C-alpha cells in the first residue's frame, strides 16, 4: 500500500449502554485509505456497536473517534458534514419506501450538495449502472428483491462520493441465492480502492477481500492481523474457539 | 310518536341552525386542535426532559378526564362577560371552544406522535448516516411516511369531535343537542326531538367515517406502488 493516510482512528473507545451493557471495552483500531477492514466475532461481541461509533450513530462513553484527523465528538465538529463522507449499509437495507429508486439515490445529494436535479440524476444513474440496476430507477423499493434492495442501498451511499463505506452484515438478511450479487458489488468496490469497514459472517468473503481482520469478543478486539494469519494460524485460544464454531456451523 | 314539528319551518330552522353550529364547532376545533397538536407532538420530540414531561402530562391529563368536567372547569375559570356580535352573544363559545381545542389537541397529539413513532428507526439511521440533518430527515423521510398512519386516525378524531361538540350545550351554546332540548321543551316530544338530533349526528359522522376508510385504503395502496 502506497498511501498510508489514516481515515479512521479509534482511540480507547468504550461504550456502556443506558441499561448498563458494556458493549465496547477499550477498543482501538485504525483504518488507512484504500484499506478493507473486516470485523468478525460472535453475536453480541460489539461489532455493530463499534461500526456505529465510526459515524457516531452511537456515541462513545469513553475514548475518541477521529475521521480525517477530526474528532467526531468535538463540540465544533459538524457531524452531518462528516457523515456525508461516510457511507453506511445496513443489514435491513432501510431504503426509503415512499421514494422511487432514483429518488432514494438523489435525495441526499440534492438536499446536501445542492446539486441540481439534473446533475444528481446523472450521478445516480451512473451508480445504478455500477450496481447493475439502472432498469429499476423508476421502481419503488417494495418491488425489489432483497439482493436488489441491498445493491440499491449501496448505490444510495455511493452517490455522496464517500471516502469510506461501512457495512453492517449486508448479506445477513438475504436469501442464500442473493448473497452473491451483493458480495460481487462489494468486491468490485474493493478492487476500485474504496476504503471499507465490513462486519460480516461470510468468512470466505472476508478472507478474500480483507487487508486486515479484527476479531472481537465481549466488547474487545481479541486478535487482529492479515486474513492468512487470522483464518489459518490464529494466535489466541478465544479466536481459535470462535473460528472452530463458525466452521462447524457450515 | 309525533314528528309533526318537522313540518313546521320554525322548528326546522332551529334544528338547522343547531346543525350548522355543530359543524362549525367541529371543523374549527379540528383545525385549531391539529395545529396545537402538531406543536405539542414536535415539542415532545425535543431532548429537554422537562418539556417532554410537561407535554406528556398535558396529553395524559386531558385524555384521562371527562370532557364535561373540563368544560365546567374552563367555564368557571374564564367568567366571560357578554360579547355581542350583532345581536348574537358569543361569550358561551369561549370556554366551549377552548375546551374543544384543548381536548382535541391532546388526542391528536397522541395520534401524531404514534404515527411518527411507527416509522422504523432504521429510516432515521439511514437518512442521518447520509449526512441529512435531523430536520431534513424529519421533513423528507419520516413525516411523509408517518402521515399515512396519521391521516386516517385524525379522521376518526374528527368523527369523535363531531359527537363531543354536544357537551357545549351545558355552557349554553346553541348547537344541535341544545336545540333539540329547546324543541323538546316546546313540543313535549321528548323522545322525538332527540331521535331527530341523533339522526342528524349520524348523518354527519357516518359519511365522514366512510370517507376516512376510503382514504385509509387509498393510502395503504399507495404504499404498494
Ligand atoms: N441499543 C442498545 N441498548 C442496550 N444494549 C445494546 C444496544 N445495542 C446493542 N446492545 C448490546 O451490546 C452488545 C453488543 O451488541 P452488538 O449489536 O454490537 O453486537 P454484534 O457483535 O453486532 O452482534 P450480532 O452479530 O448479533 O449483530 C450486546 O450485548 C447487545 O445486546
Ligand atoms: Mg450486529
């Protein structure tokens, strides 16, 4: 990797929910430009919470998160402006059901970047082409299959030209036959150098696209390293244990 | 049974005036009530715990007490002197309208709040994660979805309100029930005059609720498109 610019820097972040759950326990991690980071770990280990602190959908109880060197929680930080540069894709798609596919893509750039409808349409259509769904521009979300919805959700984030894309189990809500089409879009993004943080249970995919894998358990990062190391020579007992369980399930 | 008073233009006139007053009361109350309710519902979404508590208490207390009792309290609170418009004394309207505004606003605030809350939390998150502000998200993403749940429920509130305007007879407003009482005392047709009033109320509420059902179905359908 030639460019070592830090995009995300998480410093000693802990998160305690209002009910007392310790979801993140002193977590640190950084993401460099063009890097693909994958978070894995058992259910409830804090993967989603960590991902959501990256764009402040959850605010850390302790510690700090930096994006392009700017602290998210600093009082002078305009979080809305930073979020424009961070795309997020959810397990449940969350397309806007009252808007057509095209409007789902156009609404943010038109509202936020003050693009004309015409400019926004051009950008949106090129993103739809990218995910192979240009022919669905006039459709409404509930006319789409799960895989199509998720590809639209990815395209929706891309219209803001983000510096980084965050994925929270983007294929977990999909029927098995639709997983591939979404992973293909993500693979393509990785090839084009998009910086990504991906929470996933798709271990094969993780091994294939990740530059670095973080393994979480009980709110902590218990191990991190290249996919070769993590998946073939895990160092810690907890990590070995987790991977064994995942593979047995398959 | 003797319905012959229905052939007398004098009584017909009294009834129609009552009917008109009832319709005006209901329409004006639903309009003002909605405006207050939107304010209350929006303020209840604010971060301030004190504001949320006060407005929550407002909604619960109004919804948890009978409208007749509210009317009597406001009536004795206001002590309105005579307000003549032409030869017409508007003073009984003041506590009455006030009661209807307050009452309908509390019910509608709850309807609006429920409608907004019924929109999936993921919609907020998706929109905010694109960088849209709280206000933009509310206006462009949440409210257009919430309105589909809110409108039919508001329609039902309107139907309820048409019936509840009848409590204003206690404060001397010449609405439909009041007029029926007058006719009763002049014709001694106890049952008859109230049967006529009931029929008039039903002629107002039934078409309204049918219209609302239609609207509800239309809105539900537009979701499938
Ligand atoms: N809003 C919340 N309020 C309270 N506790 C929460 C909340 N969100 C998550 N938690 C708790 O925090 C812990 C971490 O949850 P998180 O969703 O981050 O796990 P996860 O690794 O993403 O799990 P999964 O693989 O099931 O998605 C869990 O114990 C969870 O129950
Ligand atoms: Mg999760």
